[in-house]
């Protein structure tokens, strides 16, 4: 059985860094892992490991922008439409991997996850090749600095979950930049927060949107804006699909927790046959006869 993890999320969320750390962790655990790059705009130094499969060998964003006279967003969409037309290339590349863990690093263009048909079609093709799939969606901790920005991220994650229809894990990345203790002597980049406050974001509390108005809200003075907030609160309460696992890549335990959740979500190893021990021979159990 082959396994594939789609690493998705907005630009700057740390997808490539997570993919590298994920692959390193699996290899240290004596598991076979390979990175698959599906970002045609990735730079040469984006990965610590050379991707086993790289979409840039098929098409690159720079070539599309230069030859088709397209901008970066339209160029990315064209690249993935071109990949869909050449799925035999990807199937041939994947054919050399058996019983392996594929970490598929996706680009940071949100519409590819929320409403573009590319990833759903890719998922169906991978499932047709008997690859068991899970997706992770990374949202960086900086989003907690602005509760409106945070809930836009929550809605994007929810939209992507509904669009792809695969086992799913949401991850709050870069938690090493947030302090959960008031006793810390340094000022983290994304601010100090109490653990109870952090918990309201990891398991999104819709009441954050209807909390007492701050000065900025008073300046807006737009009742329709607050009606929209209440509608979003109702949507999240009616469909509580999104919660986040905290990820601090400076902590081995944090990464191990995320990996164990991914394994459980994909039912990793459930279909594997028990392996015979190699360090035993027939004379090892003579005393038990």
C-alpha cells in the first residue's frame, strides 16, 4: 500500500519547511519517505532533499509566464491544467514507488484548494492508482493576531475540506513564534498569549467574532459588517469541521504528535502483513518446548 499526504495551505504557511521536517522524521524512524513537488514556481533552494518527483521537469511557471504572456496566478492555473492533460507523466513517475510514503508539497494559491477542480481530479487519479490519501492544511500562527483574518483562514480551510473530500488535518504552524506562558522573558514575533486564549484558536471559538467591539470596529460602524459576522458564527457553529493541531518544528514531540495523527487518519500500516524477525533462528526457543 502506498500513502500520500497532500501538504496544502496559503503562501508563507511553512509547507515546504514542514514537508522537509516530515520527511526527515520518517527517515529517522526507518520509514521510506519521498517528497513530491507540485509547485511549478518553487525555487531551487526550497527543499533540503531533492524531490523524487518534480512538476518542474514537466512545466515551470517561468516558462509559462514567458511563452504564454501570463501573470503568476493565471500561469499557475495553466500549469496544473497542463498537468491534468499529462497525468500519464505523473502516473509513470509514481510507478517506481511501492509501499512508500509520498509527501506532496502543493503551491500556496488558495483557489486551487477551495474551488478549482485540479486537486479533486488529482485525488481521484491517485486513488485510482491505489494510493491512500490524507491532506493537511497549514495556517500560520500569525493569523491569531487578527481574529477576522483568522476566521477567513478557518473558512478557507473548511472550503478546501469540502472541495477535496479526503481525510483531513488542519495544522497551526509556526507555534514556536507564539508564547503560551506569561513567564517567558522574550517577546515572540506573533505575540504572547495565555494557553486558554490559544485553545480558543486551535478549536475555533466563534464567539471571538462577536466579542466586545474594539476601537477599530467602532470606527467601522457598519451594521451589515456585524450581521455578516453573526452569519459566519452561525455557519461555524452549525458545521464545526475545523480544528487545529499546534505545530512547533523546534519540538520533536510536537512533530511526532502531528505525524501520529496523520498515520491514524490514513490508517497507516493497517493492511501490512506482520514481518518475520530476522535476528531469530530455530534454536532460540528450544527451552520453551
